[in-house]
């Protein structure tokens, strides 16, 4: 099931039940924090979730993030030279563009029409016969960095 930033607690509750998971304040707080701040690090998720649940530990957040990622309710992306990031947009094989200047990450929809990213040039004798997901990371400079704006003044 594809989820997006605006996903409601009812949908998350149903997804957790579908995966035989209890609906807990911790899970819902982590999901809400990730939905509010796509591409957030675990530390940023913990900070945001603690605004709602002050007693929530960073270790608990890591456990919840790992569980929800394993269930497919969250997606973990691993940009180079950066801690892992999390998002609620799952199941649509979208990609990411990252600014090598300020680290800003943007979603990039998969190519329309023929998707060359799903047809890799594989050597003769390759054993993987059917590719189902491609993870493409575009790297470059965002408009704000190109214009010389400080990262804290850019909007995203």
C-alpha cells in the first residue's frame, strides 16, 4: 500500500492491525513525525516524536523505525555521507535528488513510459532475472545553493 505525507491515524491503525502489530502511542508518534518531516534522520524523528511523548527514548524510536520499515510502512533511504533518512511515501518506486551543497533531499517520481532504471545492463550469466525495484539517487546542486543562499534561508 502506498502511503503519503497526509496519511491519517486511521489508515496507520489499519495497517498496523493488518501486520498484526499493536497500535501504540510510540508507533503513531513516530509515523506522524516522519509524515511531517519526510527524509528526516532517526534523531530528528526522535526529537519531533518527543514533543508529543516526552518519555520516548531514542532507542525506542530506532526500534519502531526498524519495525515499520520492515513492514513497508516506512522507507529508509541512505544518502552518501549522511545518516539514514525515513519517509512515509512507500510502494511507488520513486527516487531522490540530493543537493551536495546543503543536503536537501527531494522526491523524484519514476520515469514515465519505459523505465530504463528497471532494465539494467547485466553481464552474461547474471543470476538476477527479474528486477522489481530500482533505487536511483540523483546528486547535484539545488537552486538555493547555486544562487549562494545560506542553507538556513532556503525553503523546502
